[in-house]
C-alpha cells in the first residue's frame, strides 16, 4: 500500500491562474479530507468528502475554492484565480471508515507558491 | 462546538529534560483524542491515540476528562524529538467524522 499520494508536490502559479491539487487516498479508503497549512501556522480543516459527495465544507473559503471526489480517480482541490495569500501547503488525508476514532493518514502535501 | 487548544506555539527544552506539550479540548460528547507529529520535511503522522493507551517513542498521553486535557509527555527529551506536534480531536458532526486539530506546538530539543 503506497499510502496517500498527492501531486504535484510543488506547484507554482501566477496570480489569476488556476491551481489543481490531486489526492489519491490509500487503497480501501473512501473518506478524504483536505487541510491547509499557512506558513508558520497550524493545520486548518477545509473540506471532508466521500465518493461523489461533499460531507462538510465548513472550512472552505466561499469563493474560488472547490473540491470533488469523483467515483473514479483522485480527489481534486481546485483554486481559481489564485492570489498570493493562497500560498500554503495543502495536505490531504484519508480514513477507512466513518465515525469518530478513525485515524487519518496524511499525504506528503502540495506546496503551492503564488507569484 | 468542538475545539482544541495548544497554548504553547514553541517549546524549547534541553536534551534529557522532561517535556510536556499541553492540549486542552472542548467537546460535549465522548471524544477520541490523538497526537500527530510532523518532522521536518516529512508528512504528518500519527504518534498516539488515547484509546490505545500505548507509549510511542517514549511519549505518553493521558486523557483527563475532568480537566478536558490530553497532555503529551516524555521523561527525557531527545534531539530527534524536535518536530511540530498537533493535538487532534475526533467526534461530532452529523456523522461523527469531524476531525479538529489544534494550532500545533513546535518542540525544539537543544543539545
């Protein structure tokens, strides 16, 4: 089991461009979480998804950010019209089951730099 | 609402000294508490969880429901313990899936 995969590991975008971050959960995991880590700050929850469903997006900015987890393929976090403040590390985690107490397994993160 | 606080942003100790990273939580139900660690340039990984009651790399944490705390302790710190530590709580939400992380404490173990 290769663990949670994220790509790209590093992404550079100019202001106004779109950023697409991909996350492949661990085999057998159907729950995906996205977190953002701003420089010198802690981890902030963004969104929780199951296959084809957004369960909780309370941590997502209302504009420019969207997430999906299609039936086939990786989960995608999309940031439209990026701004410098979007520069951060974005982590994806997956868990195997529903309910409290399920450990989350983290990917290596995607470091987004907006020029 | 569930919340996790870690009052210390940075904690520096000398090698061989005891270390305690504080974590307090607020949650109305029965929480599951975790400690995650992020070493430099590595991914976040689970260090320990309260339900397993185990010691990992010499670290232990006891859930104190009266004080709503889950402090992480190690009697003798090592330089390789230097990392970012996150306390996390699982529970709540419509499906009990919400995972809330504290802001993190950066532990620096000095030689």
